């Protein structure tokens, strides 16, 4: 339609598609980085950052990653999710094509693991939480980038 907002190649749509990886990757990289530097901060700053991180994660210490410098600010699954988002966003989109269906299927293991653990069927391991979180983060970014392309 004439006069309606349209996303066209070479116009705003092309710019948005080119900026989409950075728009997805930067906040994800900041969250993953915040989780890893959290234990390095002084008590006061760690508490402030912890409140921000708590908006996205339960932060149960037994489910967090034990680093040489302390315990991560997010659980293993959330740290891996944000890392997966950031890393997939950093890969040049033109070289990597993950279809929409495949990207949605990448979310399934994390959802299944989380629900089975929540239902009390078993206790997930840190390695499984990390793997499913990373896969889901990459899948979510792929889904987002597919939607914008």
C-alpha cells in the first residue's frame, strides 16, 4: 500500500536486516558477560548487578557455573542461553542459514529438560543445562533473524 510503513530492501528494511544481528547480539553478550564478571565485583556492585540478573533467572547457586574466580551470576542454562544468542549473532548471517523450523526445534531440548526437571522427573546436570541453554539461545537468535529476513 502506498504511504504504509513497508520494509523494503535498500530502505529501512535493509538497514534493519543488517543491524539485526547486533541488535540481538549486543544485549545477549552483555548478559553473558555480566554473568561471568559478577563474582569479580565488590559486594555492593555484585548486589546491584545481581538484582538485574535476577529479573531473568532464578540464580540458584547449585545450578550456577563454578568459575575459578567465583560462581556465575546466572545459572548454567541462562549463561549458556545468552552466550548462544551472542555467538550466533556474531556469525555472518550470509554464511549461516538455519531454517525457521530448525530454529524452533533447537528450543525443544531446553523446554523439555526444564519441564521434566520442574515436574520432578529427574535432576538435570550442569552439562545438560549448559548444552540445552546454548542450543536454545542459538535457535532463538536464528528464529529472530529469520523473522527479520
